């Protein structure tokens, strides 16, 4: 079956670093996405990884290991506005996205 | 560009009623999608379309119908509303010609069926 696992909730302190992990099992693999979703709003795109390794984009970085079925999203210099849910999604062999339930990130001052 | 727009933003339906959720995109994207998001759950794909005149079922299509007569519009029809269809509905679009397959989302429609 197809499955995406990520922690339900994480708490971090303003200015710190947090890593949100995602493990996946899908029928075929055409890339892994991270989206940010603030409460009551639509998801917005953060990153896309299709090759192994680390992709850095400002304060956010995303890592992929295809052999381990594993990805993480790294957020540096946390700001209060980073409080949101972070959704991991895999693109399967049909180019459809399979979504995890999301990780709610709580930032404390 | 307005991006992806959805109407209405909120709706309350009685069991058995019907309604259409509207979705329009002005980015000339060929792919369009309808998802539902229940509390604490991931997005579930209802229907998708790879171009005008072509639609296909996603993971949870029962109780819904779609059409795609133009590139811009992708309405979702609920024929006989049931409490299980209480959810937040998101429409999204993407362009198959890019390498990133990024999906752009509308603001969502919050539907309650009572």
C-alpha cells in the first residue's frame, strides 16, 4: 500500500532550528514535495526533491534519500510566522500526489 | 493573475441537497485537481483532469462528479449531500511542462452537511 508518515506535532523555540521528518512507501516515485499550510488557509509550495541530497532555499532546506524512503524539512532561524502545518507529499507512478497528514509546528517565544 | 479562485468560501447544506463548487484558474495550466481535507488527515484526491474534456477519478470519487469543458474551469458537483461530505475542499492546478510539478491551490470551500 501507499503510506506517508510524519509526526503529528512538534514544538520549537523562536530563533532555533527544527527538523521535520517524513517517511514514505508509494507505488513508484516521481518526487517528494513539502508544502506549508497556515490554519484556515490553502497549502503553499515549499520544495520539490526528485534526486538524493539536500536542496537549500533561504531558511528552509529539504533532504531526500530515495533508498531509505526518507525526507526531512529543515527550518532555520525560526520565526513566529513559521507556526503552521507542514505537509509531506509523494508523487507516485501516475504523477498523483499522496499526502501525509501534516506536522503541526508550534513556535514558542 | 488571480491564480486559482474558488466559490463559495463557505456553505451549509442539508442532507440530500445538491450544489456545485466552482474553480477557475487563469494560469493556463493543463492539470487541475479537486481535493478534500478532513481534520487531522492528509489531502485526498477526488477527481483530476489533464486537459479540457478529460477527467479521471482519484482516491475518493464516490458522491462527486466533475466536468472540464474549458482549460480555465473545473467545477465539482455534489448530487446528494451526506454528512460524510462535510470537509474543506481545495481546487489546485499545475502545468505539466515544468520539471517541478508544483500545484497551486485555491483558498478552499468549507462545506458543512447537516
